[in-house]
C-alpha cells in the first residue's frame, strides 16, 4: 500500500544514520559539515589598534599644533606614552599607545614648522578599533552541523586553527538497470536507449558534495542485479533507477530482498514516481527510483536530497521553499500529490511548457518545482505557491510545509 509523502519524509528523518567523522586541514573543509562547535580562544582584534594611517592624539589638543617625535608601525610593541601637546604617527593595524584618545587620519591634518596641525573637532575614540570588537574570547564562532563555506575558513584562520572535525561526505553507489539501456559512450540500436539517469545522478550527487561510484549498468536479470548490489554494500547509500514497477522483467526488489533489504516503503502517493522505494541493508541505505527520467529526478530532489541532508549531519537538514506567485493559470488532475517542474525568476513561478515522466528536457530548463496538494486541480495566476529550488540550496533547520494548497 502506498504511503503519503509526509509519512515517507518522516521515515527518512527518523533514521539516525550519520556519516563518520574525520580531521581535515581547514583549507580542505569547504562543503563539509562541521562536527564540533568552534569557540574563540582569543579576542579579535587582540588589542586596540588604529583603523587608519594617521596620528594618535589627546582630545584636548583638538585645533592645536602637536609635536610628533615617534612612529608606530603595525606589529610594533611600542611602550610610548602619549602626553598632551604631542602626537604619535601611527600606521593602520598598529597597537594604540597608552594615553591615546583618538586617531586623526593623515589627510585631516596639515603640517607646519612647529609640527602637525589638528582639526578643530575630533570625536572620542575616532578610528580606534577596540580589542574584541569583532570576536570576543569564548564566543561560539561556528556551530556543529554547519556546512562550511570559504568565509567560515576566515574565522578559523583568525584563531590559529589548522584542523577541524567534519563529517565525511556521503559515499554513494550508483547503478542503472534495464537491458534496453546503454551508456552514452556506447553504440545503440534502434530498439535501445541511452541511459540518461546514471550520468545525471553522478553529476548531481557530486554537486551535492557526495563521493560517488558508478557500479555499472545491470541487465534485467536477477543474477546481474545481485552482482551489482553485492559490489555496492560497503557504501552509505545505494541509488538505482528503473526496475521498481510491476513489469515481468522488473527484478530489482527481488534482488535487494535477497540481501535482506528492510523496506521502509515501496510506493508513495505522488505523481510522478509512485513506485519510489526506500530501505536498508544493514548499514547501507537503498533508494530505488523510477526509470522514467523526469520522475526519477523529481523524486530524487524530494526524497534523495532529504536522505543525504539527514545523513550528512547538517543542522539545516530539511528542504525549504520560497513563497512566490504563480505566473499563469495552471490546471492539473487532483488525487495525488503532484510535483510540477518550472522556473522561478525571482518574482513568480512559471510551469514548464510541456513535461511528462519520461521526458529529459523539463528539469534542464527549470530551476525547481512545486509540490501541489492532492485536492488541488487548478491554480489561478497570482496565487501563492511554494517553490522548491533545485539549482541552488535553500534548506531549513526546522521541517517546513512544502505543499502548495
């Protein structure tokens, strides 16, 4: 019996499988998920310093001429004490000398035979960067479960951190099934087709930060499928496409059952992609997608991405949506949750001009989809819809309602 979409997602997120941890140099950590909180070991800046090339002065000397006898460069550990009637030339980043109450930029001063003439008005602490104004010691800089981007590396480097614990990238084994399918680098006859799903998912999984292995193309025989499954059992996740419907030559479910596959669900009340199947063989998760390219892709984006996000240790492990407006009227058949591909231009969502489960072009010209409630058979132009992006990440730390009603 088919389960509802929400129930299928609940099954996925109830699993406690997480990828193991590893220690990596910070320069190699972009795209990885942090497995520890990062706490600041010291203040940044570590001391009060100058934000400009200029002069360290006393406020009481505003409008006066001060004598300048010393210069402090960035990196100097000066012990000079500033007194009234004097100024100290200071470079950007240099430590503020004792007694300094403000910095006057060079361009705001003039020189005379007696020294440097200061402006009439000077604000207290002008152009002084306070110790710890950016980062304070014991601040939590990054939280466990964050996916790291290059500017997170800036924080780590600022604290002298060289290595951090991260979750390993999910290891995914991928194979297609179908005797009529050939890989794109093979020759085909008039009664054969190119396997579009496997190279597509290879590319998409790599884009999502997985380590992907292509196990090969299985024929529509029990023996061939068993051989491919056996070679994939040491991975975190196996993804197949095709062979999960009820045709005479669809042996995928039987082949996985041979290895003790614990099936969590084998049908979903969704269109397209009802026969999408999810299970587990020991510690290896198994996602069997339909063979039709668009059906496979849309169900991967909804269920496959959810599996990977949950497995990868991210805090923002739930898919999120962008609320927008429907560009045109759209009529559809009610009865099942429906995934509808289209394009979001920043202002509205437009449904693909034509699409069907077996097509390959719709997602190439789309950047996401909407999931329409089973009771809806018409969406009026300018109605509110929830767009689920594919071409960019937009995830959430809490589970959100993705359905357009």
